[in-house]
């Protein structure tokens, strides 16, 4: 195997060493988004006409003007909630990773969500704006009140989560279609939060801008994501090699070896006996005999008396002592040379 076969393939993705090229369209989009972001923050901090628009829409109470859409929009706003949308998109990108044999889609999704939480979360906690339902003074910007709704997290999450699908599209046509779908979801989620009265209009505008900035920053993070993919693949291969079980060859016990010999019987235990068939297999006379070879019928084995168990005191009891007759118990006389005496003769008779 060659060394380059072990390295992950990088066709169809930006090179880890190449820096993203800033096109004219991308430069214009980045500049305009930054301008909207800064103008929105300054407009809210200075209590400009944008704050007056927030109060007018809030006092209009859209959820009371069109109550028929309330039930549907309560479910639709979940399309911007971070948990359900991240799980749905991660499932789809996980299937893409399995099909393309690469971890890049999931790495891009994780990087974008991490960058979104860091940037949007920091601004939320730093400005501390209160929501419409917790407003205290009419016409106030409600800043520095320990709130966390500026910018809108639902809106920014909808832009990033669904925009990642357009970012990962491989063809221009698929990228355009995915961009339109992501923009529709992001616009709908933002307007739904205004309808339900959970966010100001300025919160939604800043959420759109924050999400677009995260997507525009992803090309600069491509080298880092490429290195992270290589590192994850190396760690995965190392863990897989460690968890791979080592298969040992299973050998059958050979006759005459230590594995085939039965264990010795313990004190007070009768030794286990096992009949062996003609073919050499245990289990009785039904052993397998190769065809075409002569064999003889089985002969009964003589039954030998078992040895008596050893008494606790160490003495042994003679086998079958209760079955011996009285004549057998008498000692027999022996000849002077040690030979047994004949039948019907006494020890002294000639």
C-alpha cells in the first residue's frame, strides 16, 4: 500500500494551503452586511426612529390582529430553534458524510454553530436588552436590563443552519435553490417572532445580519476545518485499531494431549466414564465409521468394581465385604513353597 493512500482525499474542496479569494460580489455582500449590523446597533443605542418602530409594531399586537395564524406560527417558529434544526440538518449531513467518505459537512456545521453561539451569545449578554413582554417604559430601548433577546437567536440560527446547506452545495444550481430556501426560512422565522411578540423588529434585523456574517466568515476557516478533519480521521483510525478484537485460532483437543485427558477424581467423587464408539467419538456405539472399511461388532466391557471411598480416618473398607460368604472369609492354607493348596486336601495332607 502506498503512503498517499492513507491520507484523506481532498478533491472537490478548497485546499488547506490556499486562501479564499475575495470576489467582488462577496466583498460587496460583506461590506453591506457589516454596515447594516453597525447601523442597527447604533440606532437602538441612540433610541432613534428604529426604537419607535419597535414600539409601534409591539403596541399593534399582530397576534391579536390575525389570531387565525397563531397556531400554525407556533409550530413554524421551531424551524429557527437551535436544537431541532441542528438535529435535522446534522442527520442529513451525516448521510452525506457516509456517502462521500468525508467528515467535512459535519465539521462545517459544527464550526458554524460554534461561531454563531460565540458571537451572538456575547452580544446578547453584553447589551442585555429586554423583550417586548418584559418592557418597562414606553419608547425606551430597554437596554442594560439583564435581557438576552438582542439580536434574535431564532433568526440568526435559521440563517446559519439552513444556509450551511447552500454553502455545502456542489453545483451552482443547487446552491441557488438552497439559498432561496434558506432565505425563505430565515425571513419567515424572523417575522414569526415579531408576530408572536417575543422580539422587536430591530432584534430580527440584527439577527439576519449576524447569521449572514457567520456564513461569510466560513471560507476563512476552511484551512482550520481541513486540519481538524485530518486530525479526526487519525483519531478515529487509532480508536478503531485499538477496539478491533484479536481473533485467536480455535484448536480442538488432540487425543493423548493434556487437553484430552480427563481430570482426576476428587476424594468422595466417582470418576466420570464415557463410552467411546467405533469411530473414536464419545457418545456410545453410534460413532461414525467410514464407508468401505471393515469393522467388528462391539464387545461388552467387563465391569470392574469401583474402589471404595476413603473414610475420614484414613482406613479403607474392603470392596463388597458384605457379599463375601463365610467360607471365603476363612484364611486359606498355603504350601511351604508358597503355592496354594489343592482342593479337598488339608494343609497337612500329602
